C-alpha cells in the first residue's frame, strides 16, 4: 500500500520528470487551482531548466490573464505539447501556440474530462458524438491548433451506422490537484472550494497509469476527522500532499462559505446589477425573454452571464433550474472572472458528471456566447482574429441542448450606440463584422443542428435571427433600427428576411 508523503511545494515539484504528461485541474480565477505547486514547477524550471518537454493537459481554462494558472507553465522548453479546452485566461500560452513554440491541440472540455476517466479505467479511448462537424472533427483539422501539431489524436469511426469520434488514450504521468483539507492518511476533501471540477478523474488517470498524484490543500488534519462523504480523492491514490495555509478560494479572495455551500448568505442585501454596457444589457434582457419556468437551463461564459442579473432583478430564480459546466446548480451565479461559481448553490457536482448530463441531452435551453456566426448557421467562439480561445464546455452544451440561444453583439470594435425613448440608434458601426460569410473556426455546426431539429436563435442588440433550413432568418429588429441601413449592409451575407417584428420593448428597459 502506498504511503502519502507530506512535502513542500518545492519537494513536490521535484517529482515531475522531464517529458512527463501532466494533468492539472482548475477554473478561471484560481478556483481549485494548485497554485503553490504550479509556482514551484515554474521556479524549478527557471532555475535549473527542468522539468522540460512536458505535455500539459487541462479541461477548462485557468489563470488571471497575466502570470498565474497555466501562465506559470507557458515557457519555451518547459512544455512540448498542450492539450486543453480553453486558453483565454492564459495569454502567455496563447503566445507560445501562435509562435509555434509548442504543439497545441484543442478539444471540448467534457471530452478531455471523459477521456481522462477512460484512461483511468483502462479503456481504449473515448467514443462520442461530441465534436462532430466542428474544428475537432478530423475532417476539419482534428483539433490541431498550429502547424507544429501534426499528430492525429482523434479519429472518425462508424458504429452501427452512426458517425462517432474516438479520442485516443495516452499515459498520464502526474496529476496536480487541489482540495481544502487532507488528513494524515492522504484523503483529500474539496469541501470548502467553489467547485469540485475533475480532481478525482485526473487523480484516477495518473494513479492507474502508474503515475504520481500531487495534491495541494489549505490544511492537513488528523486521520478520521474528515467526513467520508466529503472525501473526493481517497488517500490510496495520493502520493504527496502540499499544505499551503495561504490558499485562497479565488485569486485574491478569502474563503466564502456561501460559495462552497457551507452557509446560506442573505442575498437580498446585495442585489445583482444589470450589465453596465448598453449592448450587453439589451442582449441579456432580450435573451431572458426565452427563459421558461421549470426548464433545465445552461449559461455560457461572456455575454450570457449578464442574464444572471436579469434573473435576480426579476426575482424569478426559484422558478428556473440553472447550471454551468463547472458543476454548480442554481443559486446567485457569479459572472466575469468568477464565472463557474455561485453563492447559495443548490448543488455542486463534479464537472465530469455535469458533462454527462449535458452530453445526454439534459439541457432544455442553453444561452451561449457568439464570437461569429455565418450564412450556414455555424458559430465560432474558439478562434477569433487569429487568436486561440478554445471552446471550454461550449461544444457539448451547444450540440446537445434542445434549444440554443446564442448571445453576442452585432459587430465589434468602435461600435457606438444610443438609446433614446426606447429607440436604438447606431451612431457608429463597429469595424469588425461578426455576422460573416464563413466563420474562422466552426465551434457549432449549423448543419449538425438542422439534422437534429434543434431550435436555434441568434440574439444581438439590434436584431434577432433564427436558424432555418436555408440558414439564418431575420425575425426581429430593435425599435429605431432600419434593416436596410443598420443591419443588412453590416453583414457578410444576406439572411432570409420574412415578416420582421420589433424586438420586445422590455429588452430596452
């Protein structure tokens, strides 16, 4: 039986060998991210040049858009390859990919988590429909993100007359995970964290690959003092524990028991505020009109996050069932850098189980971002302006929800709008079109959606479109907007134009 060692972060970093495949957990602004161990790895590399040529694997994005999270590992030589679902929190990693200094493969977040589970279970890879028709489909690049990335990590198969993708397994040498507590036997509990994410899945993949599991916690406690229901990683799977008494729930923020589910906060004392930007406020209010009491709802990162404030403002949260891919159900959802957590949640489940729910069609209505949309109804959120963003959990959610409401501004960069007397005026159109002839990256396939009979809306601040058999159709325009002046000339394709009605006045409150 393995015995867990209790080490410093620097000692734990010495357990990562050159050329190792390292899987890490975390999300956004430091949620369940083992920052002390990541910092020790970075220091060791900068001082000694080792470890080097690592393969880094993570499902959702983590970092602060500056120096923390995966930014710590974004050094030429330290990494040889990255396999990830989201890059926007790590501009240093984006730079390495763009400059061809590291191989980069981008897969859906749920795919990465499910593949790690299959690896841990010793099965021959992940067989799934997730990613068909998108940029991860081998017919559209197989998730390769630059010229340096040449290996085939996913293949197209047919099983019982149905197309599926097989994501190939690999050995995981090191898992770096985090909890709140570890006991003297190495059992790890994330009970006071904002989310559980995929810490057990990552530990399983490394342990059953013959690798090492390194866990960072805020405090080590006596054996037997953790509630068995709170233990997410049994000690038999944990090789080393690093105690960091300064560990925070989010970057720069102390632990809040209302976020971890330990206490219920009095939220009426802190009402949510609607988005400050006019465009985002209009989109959030119009999209919120698609909410349906009793429906299973998902919300994506970015502009859809503004809908949370509308829900709180209207006081309708109790009539809805809301969730996000990080594993949180209901509560006062947090936005922007803290997206993925909530205050007063009803449930926090491992994100891999959340993705099971999404992949199987559990969502009635998904509200997701829209970087670009095109004449075929394809949507791009994963590569914009040549910069690699990644889909996060977008693909599993968008492909499998019964209805999708894409939320995004009509154009970008320099747009100036005015709202006067409930009427919208375009003072200056944006320099960048977002409704284009062909998207740069297919993150959502219009053809796949039509084949499934999916209901799809595209909500912008000045017009609303719905997906038809022939592509997007213009169905609503904002009061004060002229179709032939403010809409059609600013698009890269001509949509079907039928009976166009005004966007509801409530959208402009």
